[in-house]
């Protein structure tokens, strides 16, 4: 086989549309582009872009990551709602489960950066893209807010009904739909091991909105048409943040009192996914790079957390992409709908309600075994009755004839 034939899998260019919001990952010049091309030729293997094209923009591996990590999140929160925050920090975050905690939410955002950028390219219309994102997040959050504020609030609050419905806490809780997060409702779950927290999962919703906003902004500014410049800018910012954390002697891990680092770390993972997408035809899906990425991420988590914003973010993004495009068996359940987001949003208040209603059931195993099926049933109902019909409104904002090939995300 000739060298040119070998290079076709990693150097195949997809010419970008002249009106596209993104370069397409092909033809980048300059030192960064040259480095990416040399790396691809040296390591070999099918490129991320070709693998995504073969799977219409997504792969079964991404579904496996979604469902496995969602189960892990539900299990994690089963422990938190059963034993309280101090147990989670002391025994789990600073203990043997540090690596799991460090990748649970970040891997979702790393996948999101990759797949949502692909969705933006296929839609090729910024206003329509923004509307698509809002239609994906808001319906599930509206269902969650109504269930928590109305059903759980009226049935489990220790306050009289009239007083509860007239309280400020009841009304401000509806701001959760739009990312203005409030965790407590008057008189709800106040005596639980994790007191006053109605839904601890929704802390990521503002980061969702912020990430989509950042992506829209950089696309509008034309940065995605300049992958080298975009990559260098991200590298400078993330490395600068890492150096700042080192020089200011911040603790080595958020569980030691630096929870404020969570948002920039997760946004960094989202941007890591974007970087992989803009270079997708230059990045080989190679087992050597996968092992290096896993090793780098593990080392950062345990020994140099300050570098999670740079090394950690790009490493977890590559790990997610490598697994995501693998030809794994399809999950029949997810072929009917995207239920993982609903499970993520709904499971926490269900767990808190179980703990409040049946104190003798408190414990990781029973809470997990009861809450997961209930959250899944609610997620299925929410998807087919609320989310999917509302997502059907997308055709009002962009004609299908204007969409580039690929599956919507």
C-alpha cells in the first residue's frame, strides 16, 4: 500500500461550504495545522471526522457513555441523599472515587462540545441553532420545575398550602427553567440528610446555557473558521488559568474547598470537544493516543489538578471521542428517544422524596434501586409527551432542505 493510500484515512478533507460557520477541520495552514497533519500521518488510523461521517455525526459509543455515566450519576446521588454532603466529600470525592467524580459531568460536556458543534455545522444557521438548544433544555426543565414546585412542594412541604403558594421561594424556584438556579423550596426536605436541596443535579444547567452561548459567540465572530487561531487562544487561556491556580496555591482538588473551580473546568471540557471537532479530519482515533489521554487525565486528577483546565480537558475529550465513535452495539432503549437527559434531571428530587417519605429505607442500594426506574419512567413520559413534540417545532425555524447531512443532537 502506498503512503498516499495510507494517509487518506487521516488526511481526507471535506471542503467547507463557503457560507458555513466552521472551517470543517480541513486545510488549516500554519504551524498548528502542520503539527496536526504530521501527527495524523505518523500515528495513522481513521480520523475522527471520517468516523463521525460514517455514523452520520454520532456513534453508538456516545450512547453507551451517556447511559453508563447517567447510571453512575444516579448512584452517586443515591449516596449523597442517603448520607449527606460531608460523606460525599470526605469518603467519595477525597477518597477512592475521586477519578469517577472528576469525569462524571465533564465527560458529558466534552461530548457536548463535540456533538453540539457538529449540530451547529449541520444547521448552519446561528439563530436556528440557538432556538434548537433552547428547545432541547427548557421543556425538560419546565417539567422538572413543575413536579418539584407543585407536586413535591404541595405534598411534602411542612408549611400550610396557602402559605407555601404565597411564599417568595415558591415563585423564584421557577427561575430554574431559565438557568437562575434555586435549590430550596419552603419547608421541603428540610430534615433530610442532605437538607433543603430539592434538586442537586441542576447546578449544571447554567453551565449548559453558558457553553451554548460561548459557542454561538465564537461562531458569530468567525473563530471556528480559523481553527489554528481558536486552538491557540483556548490553549493560552487554559494554560494561563492553570498557572494562576498553581501560583495562588489553590488546593489540588475541588473537594478540598475550591468548588468554584468546577464551572471553568467543565467549560474547558466543552471547549476541548469543540477543538476536537474543528480538527476532526486531522485527529486519528488511535489506541496509543487513547492510552496517553487516559493516563494524562488520571495523573492530572490525582497529582496536578491545576492542569485539569488544559491537559485534563483535552484528554477527557479525546477519551469520549474515541469511545464514542467505536462500533459498539446499539442500545434498543435509546433508539426510541433520548431518555438520559430526563433521568439526569429528574432522579435527584425523586431520591430526596423517597428519603423524606420512607426514612427507614435510607441507604445507597435501596435509594438507587427505587429511584432509577422511577426516574426512567418519568423521563420516558417527559420525552414522548413534552420534549419530543416541542422539538418538532424546529422545522418552523429552519427547513430540512437547509440542513447538512447528519443526525440532530
